[in-house]
C-alpha cells in the first residue's frame, strides 16, 4: 500500500514518540543499526519485542526504481523521458529519477537511498533516520558524514554533501552501530550555513540514437549541464563549520 510522500510510515512516528517520551539513557540502549527494543505498551514494563529501525531515506524491497527510456530534447536542449509527465521535473525544471513510494513494505535495503525521501529530508532539513527535525544549536545544524578529509580541499568548509542532517539521538545511535560508518570512519559536524547547492545524478550526452551516460557528480542549478542530468539526490554545501570532538 502506498502512502503520501509527506507522511512517514508508523515506524518512524513510533521512533519519534520514543525519543520524546524516554530518557537519554533509554534512547542510548537502542542496540543495532537498526535494531531497537520497543515496549509492547508505552509506559509499561511489559516484555519488549525487537523492532527494526530503518532510516527514513532507505529503500524498501516493496519499492522499485524505474528505468524509463530517455530521449534528447529538440535542438539538443537536454534530456527528457519519452513518456514524461509533469511530476518528473522539479520547480527548476530538473529531471528526476522515478521510484515508487511504498515505505515499510518488504525488507529494508540499507545501501539504497530513496530519491523522493532523500530530496524531502534534504529540502526540509529533516533527520535522515527518523524524519524528525534535524538538531540545531548556536553552532548550526548537525551532520553525520563519512570521512572525506582526503577528498575535499579545505575540508569540511565548502564540502558538498548528499547526506541529509540528523537529530542528536539518531546521530548517537548511528555512530555506535552503523557498519559503514565504523568501517569508513566518520565526523560529526555542525554547519551554520548550508545552502542548497544543486543535484547529484547521472550526466548524459547525445548519442546516435539515445542519450549516453558519461559520469556521475554534483552540478549546480545555474550550470547549463544540469539539463543533461538525471537527478537522484539533492545536495547542500556546508559553510561556517565546527567539527564536534566531544560527541
């Protein structure tokens, strides 16, 4: 069963309820990426049952991505879907990947990011795990990002990120239990400024019959090349950053 894009599934609302009504110590007992023990009845000490906590932006097996045919627009003005509909482009005219919206159905695919939920979380600065508001204080909004210190000159200032921000309880959970973060290393950063940079996606060029993919990297909205991009993620740039060392 599909749900409205702006309505996260009951599981995410449940996690937010727990964070609001339990202590920090209780929240810290959530034990795996994503497993947590949720009481059968709120406020009771009854037997607990395991409940998988899946990041809001993750794909589910009950959701599918589409691979529609791309065409070159007349005059070489960029790419389009052969059967394009109004909802395929955003308000800036950028073409986006297609995916069904069916969160909570099937099994989670942690390594795959859902295009619409990532875009919504990034646009509204929602926690990528629970879809609640990201944490913010005088030092800025909280971001949990893989270690890219060797990939970005002047890191972290000016870094382009595709990962939406996080709230404090979810950041503590993820740093303890997420296998990818443990393997690759990570940093907790606060950024006072984080303007939308553009999109990340596959770049195409005109081919003899159909558009041909050439690379995959972020592009700004004012870059003419964006007309040749099939976007899959909204990206922001981090400025006025503080690396959190006592997290």
